[in-house]
């Protein structure tokens, strides 16, 4: 009998209140996952104690056989799950069971619609761990003590999931954690031996820590007959209790791989792909990497938790070993088990160990090969790209050694099909290049429609030359690190001189030179009218429908990147654009015949419109409106 002291009632963090309310009142379509989540947490607690005990064996308190135990009481309608892992002290309990200490919570709550079934699925995708117990329980009680502390430092946490929880100090002889679920009336099915055992085998068979359940047997006499009144209870291990990654690939089924992924990633959906490899030789390690089917809510937080679970000779070391994969592959989940690191390795030591760099290089190649294989299935890869494409785009700037391989995995929208779907590879583009075309052309804009309708595309559409349409915030930065693909260089159609290579014949080039010579006087007049507003004025052959466009110098930062830098607080130097005029357009013809103030107004209007069409911002919008009104009312 435990006596509670120092009891206090506390309120849940606001996000937890909302989450619990949704869980308790939503129709959860897969409520049995509560057991998997609680077993996973218990197994993690055992792993953490095993690691901590490397430096202090006394933490085992004479009980080094780590395990998870599950019992049920059909009459009381309860399930009790306990472990002899690391346990928690009072501060741990309040922090871990009263808040969701996971980035992305606000974004998660934003996506909730108020529709019970849709929100229930979101809860499942979020991976809520301990709180999943409230899906099946009216009340949850937790009794725990941190390994290495006194028996008097036990803690009891109790809540009905209604906005408050109580925490009390208790006497607890054993370290570890015990969770009791007081089941709802409609969840009685789970207080059953067969049901619980089947769920353990379904979801937690692969966990290395043994999961045990009591088994009642009747003692027998020498002749094999039951001895009345001699029932004994023994503990039976109901899971495989072997590290799945340590088993040969031929002995692991697809369903087992998928179940293990859900344990590792705390995800409810199946992975898109996985790669299981054992390496022997100078380096000895086993890796099991997964490509998730959906993005975690903190994917775009570059400082968020990421990386693989690290084991050394099957001893758990850390959850998010970020040193073994580059940042642009932060969505990859999995396990690394190596013999080449010491058991007392820390994050600081990992950063200094040359073996880590070698393993990182090998795992990076393995992950990219896995994505390359996935790309053979266009539908599956499109699912991957829609989810993680913008993160993979960080790769060329971070990983020079694998730049070409990453480039082959990139997908873009293009004028080939004029849809916003990013489904065209660079290999696709190169295959379709026009005879005589020597470059891969692209345009960068703030949105797909702005890119698709850019005046810079007019000559390319006329010539039937494909252009990549880039509109993600990262795209201009990406292209600054992609110099070539398959021997073909990249060219921004809105920068520098227009070069169509051998797609244009000599007659066309000669006609352009003659037009430029004929319009020298117009170009000079416009340059004088615009004064210091432009770097240069020239006639162009890149336009067919628009009267003018602005072009930036070839190596100058584009408008999109400038705005991103300015939003980040960077003061950007002024850049004067080059104004190019379409000599065939009626507005340019009107400009050429105008005089005095009208000429000046028209020149400024053409420049301002060209800047707007390019996605730029006018320094003086009011002046533009005034000039336009003046011309319209003349």
C-alpha cells in the first residue's frame, strides 16, 4: 500500500487540453495503437537505463534484466503496463506528462478542422505517445521512480484527461514506471489475454526488450494430472524480443519492416521505402533507413530533432543522432548499429570521431540510392516529392560530392505541360532538348502563374524550347549551386544576354543586328529619359507579345532572393536593371513617335510595368499611377 504525500493539482498545457479533448471525444478508427505507443515508450525507458548504467552499474539496483510487463484485470476493467527502465522524478513527470514538448504543436493544432474523424486521423499522424492511453481509458494513473533515487522519491501522476492532473509523492520500492489504464465501457475488449497478446505481436514483436504477460498454470503430479488448488503464475515473453535490424533481410517480412518503422518514427502511416544493409570490413555497422510517407510537423525547423536511432553493439546510445546524415536528408528515419564507436560515446565525441564521417558518407549514398530506386515508380516518387522535395532542394548547396546524384532526383514544373505539378526531371528535360540547344533554361518567380506568364518565356514558346518554371522560395538559391547537369549548363532566362545557341540561324541573328542599329536613336532617348533608373536600354528579340522587360546582369541576385534576404533583415545594395524594348510592339511604336513630357511618361510607364511583370516592387507606386493617369487622359 502506497501513501501519497505532497499532492498538488496542476493544469495541462493549453495544447494538451485541446489534444485530450479531441482524443476523448473523437471516434478513433485505430484505437488499438495505444498499446504500441505505451510499449514503445517503455522500451525507450529501458534503453535509456541501459545506456546510463554503462557509467553507473548501481542504477540497475540489482535488477539488470530489463523488461516490459503487461497485466489486465477483467473485473476492475484495467490494464497495467510497467517497465524497469530509467523512470522519472517529480520534475520529469510534470514536464513530460503535462506538456507536449515537441516542436510543431501549434502547426498541428492549426490543421484541426473540427470534424471528428478528420481530426482523429491527424492525432494519429502526430504520434502522441503517452496521451494515446486516453483513447481507451477514462482515467490514467502513473507510478514511477527514477533509477538511482531513494524509495521515498516515487511519484504518482493521475488524470481523467479533463484539463487537470494531480501529482503526489509516494513510496516506491522499484525504479521504472507503471501505468494503469482504467478502461472505458466501450474498451473492455482490451482487458483480454488473447487480445493483448495479438496486439503485442502485431505492433511490438520487433522490440528488443522482452514484453511479458502473466500465464497461469496448474501444477501437475508425477503422473501428469492436475493438482487441485495448485495454480502458479509465470511470466511469458510474448514478443520476438530480438533486434529486427540484426536479423538477415531474408527473414524479415515487409509487414515487419513497416511495423518497425512505426515504432522508430512514432508514425501511423506506412513508409514509402526502406533500405536494410550490413557492412563488414574496415567499418562494421548495420543500418536500416526509411523514407516516411508523410512529413513531421517540425520538418522545416532546421534545428529540430532529427537523425537516426544510434546503437553501439545493440546498446541504445541516443534517439536523434544527427551526425550520420546531412541536413537535407533530415526526413530519413531509421536505426544505425555500429561496432566502431565506444559505448560511452557522446554527441561531443561524435563530432570529433573520423569514423562518423565515413559512416555518414556511406549512409548518405545509401539514402540517395534508396531515393533513386524509389524514383523508378513515378507515382510513389511523386508522393515523396510533394512531401519532401523542398527539403531535398537544399542538397546541392550542402553536399558537393553528391550534387549530380541529387540533381537527378529533383523535380520541376515546366512549359512542357504548363501545370504547377513538379514532376519533370532534368533527365526528362535533356531528352527533349531541341537540336542545337546547349543549355537548360529556367525562370524564377514568386508563384507558378507568375513564372508561367513571364514575358521572358515568349521567345522560348515561339521556338518550342522548354523552360523550367521555378516558384519555391528556395529555388533561386538552389540554382546558384547547380552549375550543370549531364554536361549541360543552366541559364536563367531573365538574366544576362539571351543565348539560344544554334537554335537560331544566321539570318535571324543578322536581322536582329539590323533592328538594333535602326533603333539606336530610340534607345538613346529612352536612356536619357530614364536617367539613373536603368543600367542600360536595348532592343530585344526575346519578346513577342510584351512591349518591354527588365533583365538583370548574369551574376546578379534575382528579385526573389533579394526579397528573402531583405525579409531576414539584410540590407541589399541597389541594382539597376537593363530595360529591353520590343521594337515590334505598338506601345514602343507610340513611344518612338512621342515627344517631350509624353515621351518621358511613356518611358517610365514601360519600365515600371516591366518591373511589376518581373515580380519586382516599385520604389514610388504613386508616381507610376500619376504618369499612367496622365497618359490615359491626354
